[in-house]
C-alpha cells in the first residue's frame, strides 16, 4: 500500500518505518473503505464517551474525569475496587448493545457475551490468569460501583446519582470435559438499574466494532479506545473549528498521568500517538486535528463520523 502525505505524517510527524505501525495504518485504512454492516456496529452511552474509568489499577475507591462542564465520578467499595483497563470498556459496549436490541434491563451473560467477545477475537479462557478470571473480577467491580454525574457551567448545577447494576449473579462455570473446550458463562445474569438502562439506551453513540477489534489486538490501549469513541462522537456534532487546551484534554483522558511537567509531556506524547492511529479509521478522510504552534492545545475541525447515523429500533 502506498501511503498518502497525510498518512506519512502519523505518529508525531515521524515517518512510518516499523512494521507494527505500518500494519496498524493499513488495517485502519482497509476498515475505512466501507461502512460497517449491522453485525459490525456497536453502541456506547454518551456519558461513557465523555468520561470513563481508570486505565490501570489505582488504590483509591473514587475516580473522576472532567469534560468541560461535565464531571463523572465513579465510586466503589474499598474491598472490591474500581474497574479499570480495557475489559470494562468492552463490557459497557456489550451492555449498551444488548440492552438496545433486547429492550430489557435483565441481561444474560451466556451465549450473547461469548459471541460478543469472539467477535472481538477475545477468547474466553479459564484458569487463574485466563480472561474469565479477569472478566469476573472486572464485573464484580462494575456491579459494586456507582456513578455520580454533575454538570456545572457557573450559572446552573445539576447532579445525578446512577447505580449501574441493580442485581448480579455470576455463576462462572466451565463446560464439562469432553463436551467443549470453550469455557462458558452459563446462568450468569445482571439486572441494570432503571436509571442506568435509560442512560445507556437514550441516543447512544454508534461505533465500528472492527476498529475496536484492531485497537484491542494491536495497541491494547484503553486510551486509544476512549479517543476513538470520543472522536467518533465529536465528528457527529462538531459544526465549527474548536480549540481544546492540553489541560482540558488531560483532565478528560489523562487522569493517570501526573500533573507535572514530565507527566504533561508523557500524556501529550501518548495522546498524539494514539490519536493518529485512531484518525485513520474514519470513512471519508482522517479528521483534521492540528496542534497549535504555541503548544497550548489542539484544534479540532468538523468532519464525518466513522459510522452512518444510528438506525431506528422502534
């Protein structure tokens, strides 16, 4: 594949020379050649696009992210801990999609979750370090957590407390030997709270499951997942060039980075690296994101999202 001038400027202006970076660009470019079909569509709640969970385990039991006037705080019992990393993000994608199509707060984790994970090429494996063990841990964290959503523009202030899961029963069993070597999640169920169910099914943001699969497999970066969902959301509604300071971007995406000169530098470098990968997933052309010459932030220009408008489910 020949790389355009725009593609050759990826990764902070450095030319693409290593095989891993070249493979990423080629995969993203091939995805953008056609719209996702219905099976390749995913959905995620708007509130979880604007702010999400820690990227790695943290000792605290409270975590906040800020996007302009919007603040999302997640709280969990100290003996359970906060959800973190890629798996909770994948689980929220599954819950949103499942709740939309089933139109039911009670979700069965059996075949549908297994199929969802398989669609992402994420094998469900047993054992102490298997994906089922890690998934079980993250599900316990999610089920035990509550969300606090506040909006404050200086003139008005609002608060919503959202318990995500009202009931949960996890029976993590493996099939009997000889029947199948594929572990199962048989009989496990979750009941979403009414408030959370309404939140995630009210005009959720569509995304391309193929892009999520590439990000999960090739970068294993929660930040890249967050940036893809966020940019996809912003491209649907952005009507004019918008300047975003690095400080605001770090509040939204870089809470795991220290608020020091070194921490800000590391966040900026990682943000630009992952954003350039994400940009190539868009259908018509990579969205224009330029860093200001004064180094204070980025300018985001209007473009098109990576998926067509959401279909009606009535």
